[in-house]
C-alpha cells in the first residue's frame, strides 16, 4: 500500500443552512472556545463556536436588528473622549466618522468666524465713512456760513417795532430785521434816519426795494409807503446802528 493512501479523505462541508449540526463531544454539548477579535484597534474577548457562522449567514435578515451610523454615534459630541479607560479607541462608535464630523464642524465654525470678522470690519469702515462724510458736510456748512457772513454788507439800521396791518407788516418786515438797503439808501451813503424819511416821502404809493439781514441770510422785500389806519406811511419803527 502506498503511503499516501492512508490519508483520510477531506470531509464534505456541511450545507449552509440553519440546520447545520455543530461539532460536539460525546455528550452532545456544542464545543466552543474563547478567542480575541479586533474591533478597530481594540482587541475584544469573544467566544467562537464552529458552525455558528453558517447559522448566522442563513438567519432571517428581517429579524436581525439594524444599527445605523447615527445610533452608533449617539451621545458623542465635540468634547467626548474617543478612547476608553485603557487608551484604546472606543468600540461603540465609529471613531473615523466622528473625527471627520468634528473636523467638518470645526471648519464651518472657522469659516463662520472669518465671515463675521469680515462683516465687523465692513461695518466699522461704513461707520467711519459716515462719520467722515458728516464731519466734511459740517465743515463745508460752517465754511459756507462764514463766507456768507463775510460777504454780507454791514447793516445801518434795525427794525424794533412793526404794527400789524401796516404797510411794513404787509411787506413782510419783521422785528430785529437789520436793514442794509432801503431804496436808494445803503451802508455807504446812510448818515441819519432823515435819509430814510426823505426816500419814504418821495416814494408814497410807489414800491421800494428793501434788503434786510434775517437769521444770517439776506432777504429782499417790496415795501410801498402809503396812508393807512395808523400813523405814518410805514407803520414801523427804525433805529440806527452805531458803526
């Protein structure tokens, strides 16, 4: 007999179904032995029973509970540790998925922070431009007012009383108006109030051009001396200004 004829034939593998008979001893007890399996970087003790894989493969998939990624990561936030007490990666979560999610969140937070800094900078620039524009407008207004005051001629008389319903009141003349022109009388040729009285007497019933300063602005009025219910032809009191 040849030597290799003593080798027993390879046993036929059992069919893959849930009726596979597991290896057992003489008493019929299923033989199982302890093993170490690796989950990620963690070695976890377990028990291996030959033939159990066949039963798991043929089990009804509808009866097997499904575990989603969200269920695995439940309770894991941005600060929870991803290692156990021994320093090994946790086996109850997908460490890679958690680290990727944390990385994405940190990137979004950094982008949000950078965007808010840009918005804050733009708001500061906008307010600075508004303040600069406001200061410029105020300076221009003051310069214009100063130029206007400088360009205004010096007044020689002031109105200290106006009777309602009088020709002066009808023309728009008001108290505290400073007169710089009254017909042909102006700052250069004015000497006394008699100059104004002479113009009024020679202009009875005729409109006179009167220019006054009111509130820092020069106004032109039309005054017609005439008789009315009160005294005089104007119905106002004018005082000379000392020059």
